[in-house]
C-alpha cells in the first residue's frame, strides 16, 4: 500500500515507472504518455494529458543545476500557460527546487524582466473576490501589504514537463490576478476554478538573473537580441524576428498582412491598412541608445479626438535583448521621448497627482488613444482600433504615462530625447525639428491661421484708408491650437 512518503510508483495511465525526486513535488508529467500525474496521500492519479511543449527559449532547461546565491538548486520542471480569452500567446514558468533546504520557487521571464515567486499563506481576512478586482486598483492582503493590480484574467495549462509542487489539470480554466508592490514586489493570486481547485497566493519579487549561477558556466540570459527571420504567409516577404520567445503578432511591412506567431511560423489573420507615411526610424534599424544596443521592431500611429479635432503621434517599439527588454520611442510634432516601462506598483496615483521614486507628478490630461496604423513585431496582439484610456502626469524630469485597458494596466516613464541624440544613436540624418509639422498638423494649422490673420489685418488697413475716415472696431478670436500628447508603451 502506498504511503505519503512513497516517491516511486507506476504511472496510472501507461504503467511506466515514475519517481519523485523532490519531496515537495505533488505533480509530475510522465515522460512516456505525457499525462500529468498527481501525488495524493494514497496513490498516484492521472489528471490529464498535456500538449507538446511550445518552443520558448530559456537557459533554465530541465535538469540544469547551479547556485542561487550560496544555495544549490536544480531546474525540476516547467509549465506553459495561455490566456483563456486570448489563446495563441503562451508563456512559461520554471520550477526551481533547492534540495538542501526543501524550499522551491517559480521563475518567469516577461518583457525583459525576471520574477521569482513562492507560495505564501492566504491572508487572514481572505482574498478579495476575483470579480471585484480592477487593473490599476489597489488591494490589501493582510499580512503581506498593499499591492497594485496589474492584470486580471483567466488562464489554463497547455503543456508541462518534469515535476511541480502543484499544477491545475490541463485545459482547466482558472482565474488569476497579477499584482505588484512599490519596491519590486510581485505576485499572482490564483483563484482556482471555483470548484475543486482551491485559491493560492504566490508572492516574490523582480530579480536580477545574475543571482543564478549555472554549473555549466553558461549565462542565464543572452546579452543581446539574436535576430532570426520568418516569411510573410501572404507575400513571402522576409520579416526579421527579434524576440521569438515573447513576440505574439507581426504585421508585414510590405503588404500589411497581420499574423500570429505559432511554432516559429506565421499564421495569417487578415490585412491591415498601410501607414500613410514611412517611419523616420526604419524597421530593423540597430542603434546604441544611452548605453543599450536596441533594434527597432515595430511602428504604430495612434490618435485621439479632442473637441472634434483629431491628433496623431507616432510610436516606435525597440527591443534590447533579454536584459533590456522592450522600450518605446514616441514622436509628436517633431518632439521625441524615450519611454521606459515601469512596474505598476512603483507608481501610486492619489487624485490629481502621482508619486514615483519620491517625486510628485501633476495630472496633465487623459485621452482615449486608438491604434490607427501598425507594422512590425509586437509582444501583444495589437489590433487596428485598439483603444486604451491614457493619462499623463507631468513632472520636472519627465512624464508618467498610465494606460488602462479592459484587463490590464501599463505604466511607463517618458523622458525627453533630442533629435540629435536619436540620429547619432541610429546613424541617421537628423529628424525634422519641433514646430515644422507633426501629429495632427497642429503646427501647420497654427502657421496657416497666422497667415490668414495677417492678411485680414492688411485688408482692414487698406479698407480703412479707402473709406470715409470713420473707424471700425472688431474682435478677432484666435482658435486654440494644441496637440494632446502622451507617452506610449504597453
């Protein structure tokens, strides 16, 4: 008869031998039949078959050993998940065990950042209802602190390998909420399926991958982006792919075909309108910007409507490899900004102000920003017409941008960047200077209005000189000409 301490038994699905190496592991994927096998206090149970693993590059392969600080570790398993409402963009989490202490942690990589989380006790006052959580809202977890909600969604396991402390059955949909704290804390509330799978809380923080030293001597991450290529399924154009591990959607620069990335190939979804103008920074351009090697991989034109006027600006997505991750350049009316994504927990909004790193930023404006044109490679499923509520908070050193979507919120810091610095970084001719045209045509309209006013004044003077000598007065209303702007960045 099996006991809770047994670590070897036959797979209940295919009969192959299964051995649990780590005492804390409660599930394992059978290497022979790919069933997830759960260990109970009485026996082993097959809970579902996983699909083949998606090719998501990682240096933390199954069985790799190393030291985390001074403690030895082994990569004991990994799980790949997908959003239930937006399939086709899986991510993976790595299960790392520490045999000497018996503890374990999950490690994940997303958009240039590494995170480590472990299971934590549920708050004494319970978890807030999943339906009550809103991206950008604050949640107090008794005994753990106050966190900002970054994303609320539903997910499911699609594949896995090795051992894990716990994993939902493949295909079972569970609710989750990602949360972030003000000092790099990060966590996930797993709400389970509302029936047989109980909720769990995982807390940890953003980490420097250098804390993990592999016994092979290989780096945990590659220092630069390695560009490969994929073929447009419509026109056959050769499209560079800078981040195969995190790219979700590619819009062909030649024919506008929108495609999702699946197993290294593109699956065509439809056509997107071509941008009305060529980007100043060409796709594929490589530069050295403020000490970072970056590639320009995406181009977006977004716009908003204010009092009946349409204003537009341009955004360029940059990729700096696994260490730097993603950055944005935003240009409006010839003025440039470097946009750096932030953890939502670093910024605290309090009424008309926002706090970041001890500094106060004052509310400037809020607009509905809509995607109008797009080409290139992106880390989310970008779509024409996609709209977010974007708020700006202005400070002495730059601008905080907070973009609110239905299921997630993203925060970034926008710092001024001179056209001269940008041109030097990418070895290009200088871009047009501010005031010589730009988003929404605000400057052009201002010049046109000024010319009309001058002509009207001249006509009034001539009319006065030719008249009977009587004076006439009037009021000329100067229309308000301005171009709302904010920093992009998902």
